[in-house]
């Protein structure tokens, strides 16, 4: 049963309507439960998609890459054994070198370097080193501009730009914090009487809020202490509930604590309906903070998933759509495997290969040969 159907304040006969604080309490409860549902859906969907990727998608991709390597070997044999026009030779050279480069770079097929070097004017390893050097210089310039400082080459990992950015961002924040602390030591800011009074009031309010959640926690731990229970079955039940209480208190999850209070019958609907105004104010502050933290957690989880599946923030994304995207990936790879198998059967006949090359056009440089695959044989 959803939590918001359990923990909420109801109107009572002598009340015309709920107070603003009571309405806010109910609204926060509903919003928190909604965010928890969204977060749970994302986590369950992510786990489901990971299982699909491990069990189905990755084996299919491995099969596809194996077929692509086999096709490269077939094209190499045909190129070596037969004569082709200059135009046909250029097209074959492009197909062989581009596919080799992708497979070597992203699938560690170092066994294809010899074939790449055979058809390329430059050595693969030399090109790779030059490419890394250019990328490193570009990254360096970008980070130096962003962080406003000169950076050493050893601070970069060209194979992990995201990790590099996170480490440098953390280092930059630490430097900023240190600089601010040093500045405060040299000339601590003077506070006005009004600022001091405001901070004192905020500190007192924070202490009261903390006491409110502590009071719920103490009531629960007192009622659920398993060492005081003689019955083994009941002791096990209380031990499990105590674990839930401890986790909820550690995360300041007031909603969970209140739900547990209802579960162990420490409070009833009448007590919920009559929480005093001051306590309700503190509860609403706790719930408001809890809601904000949950919203941030949901956004972070969604951002993490967007990075994983390469979906921009401009595109709509939901757990349902994420499952659809994974299924679409499966269909795409399956179609690519079927297409490349068809091409290999055709290309074993050099006449059919030459006929196919007549219709093939070398794509523009930004075309991804591996993702796009070979054009279908006509």
C-alpha cells in the first residue's frame, strides 16, 4: 500500500477544513511518495536494462563485431586475388581501413592492425599516438580555459575524459575553499547585530527540527527494542523493524518513521489529525528538506542514465522509453547482423562484389561506418 494512503491528516467532524499547515503536510507527503515512486522506477528499469544489455545486447554486439572482422578478411582476400578499377579499389580501401580502425579502437582487435597498415598510407599506432596528442591538447586548452589555470599532462587521462573532468572539478573546488578559508583568516567578516540574531534564530529552529525527528525515533526504539522481547518470532519482527527505523533516522526520513509508528500502533489517525501547530511546523520543514533531496536524487539518477545511453537533456526520457530504446538497440544490432551475413554470402562472388561497389558511395567523414554498417546489397 502506498505510503501516502497511510500517513496523512484527515478532517474531523468539528473541523470545517484543514489548516494551511495540515494541507502543506499532506501535499508534501504526496510529493515525497511520488518522487520515491519515480526513483524506484528508474532504479528497477536501470537494473532491468543492465540485465538485458549483459544477457542479450552485448553477446549480439560481439557477434556483429566478429562478422565485421570476417568481412574485412573476405574483402582483403578478394582485393588480393582479383583486379579492380581505381574507383573500386578506393572504395574497398575505405571500407577496409575504416572498419579496421573502429574494431581496433573500440573492440581491441589488434590482430587487424596488419590489414589496416596494408591499405593505409600511415601506420595505425603512429596515427593513434598523433590522435591522442591532438585530443590531449584540445582537452588541455578546454580545461585550462574552464578552470583558469595551467595544467600538467599527468593530470589527464585521455581515455577517461569524464573522470578527468570530475577530478579537476573537485580539485578546483578544494582550491577555492582553501582560498576562501585563508581570506577569512586574514580578515574575518564582521557581522551586524541583525545577522547574529538571525543566525541564532536559525540555529534554534534547526535544533527544534532535529528534536522533533529525534522524538519520533526514540519512541520507536523504545517500543521496538528486540532485547526486551521474549517471544522469538516477535523478536525477529522487531529486529527487522528496528533496522528500518535506524535506516530511516539516518536519512532523516520522517515519512518512513511516521509510517512505522502507525505500523507498530504507536500513533493512530486521531493523533495525526491533532499534531500541535509547532510540531507540525517542524515536521513540514523536515518533509520539505526530504522532498528537495529526493528531487535532486531523481535528477541525478536521470542524468546518469542519460549519459549511459547517450540521450541529451533536450530529449524526453522516462523508464518506459528507456526500455523501448534498449529493445530498439536489440532490433538494430539483429538487423545489422542479418545484413552483414547477407553481404558476406554475396561478396564471395567477386562479380557480385564489383556490382555492389558500383552503387556504393564513400560517405562523408562524419558518417559512423560501424554504427551505420555496410549498405544493403542490391
